[in-house]
C-alpha cells in the first residue's frame, strides 16, 4: 500500500544522512552511546531496505573519525569531510541527494543545535522534506537539543523517532524484509 501522506517518510523517496557522529563528539554529548545505537539501527535498516546513505565528518583531524560500528557499516566512500557546520557545505553531498532523486532526507547526528539544525534548515530551503530523528541526535546540553527541536518544527521539519522511521520505511509486515527488520529493532 503506497502512501503520499505528508509527514510520513517512505523508503522510495528518502535518503539517510549521518552527521558528524565522531569520536570527539560522542563522548561529550548527552546520551552519546544511545545516539550511536540508534544511528546504527537506522543505517542497518537503510541498507536492508535500499535507502541510500551518506555521512559527514566535521574536521576529523580535531574531532576524530566516525565511531565504530558506524564507520565499518558506512565505508570510507560514504563519508564526506567538511569544515562548514551544515552538511550541505560538504563537497558533493547536495549533488548526491539531487542525483538520487529523493525528496526526503532523514537526519541523525551531532550536535542537534549546530550541525543537524543548520543542515535541516538548508535542506528545507533547498526544497527537501526533512525528518530529524529525535532519539538519534543529541547535544552537549539538553536545553540546546530541546530548543533546536522547537525551531526545526516551526521551520517545517518533522521530528520523529528511529522506530517510526524504520517501520514507515518497511510499511507492511508482509514485506520480505520484515523478519530481518524486526530482529534489528529488537537486538540493538
């Protein structure tokens, strides 16, 4: 059953972007280990369901590389270095999104009120539908994260959760990937 429901992400229309989940940030943000777990679930589900994935690293010389297990799941070819806070400033990312011909972008990453927020706002301005995964993003201070969610909602982004995205991508328990997705949701 296909749907064109606003505020619902679909696997045929979406692209997952993992923003700056790096060694130097994960250890200082609120709930960093949980963000990594949820981002891992999203990446694994995206691969299973054919949703394209890209990732960014903010100044990796200073903040370190993308953390494992994400780095291993993504591979070096999916990770783009950047110096701008917005992932839209990463060389080639917007080109990848446009070439994939997908109008929805699902965001996970760090920090919610800086790189995630600026990326979401730039993507909205570029005409994309943006889904920010609340349990797969964080900031050093919870208030910064909360205020970012308020601004993002007011700006037109959808704030959602990891499981909501995964089951919206899946759409149907009759899908051949259902059992693998169910195991993924339960295991991580």
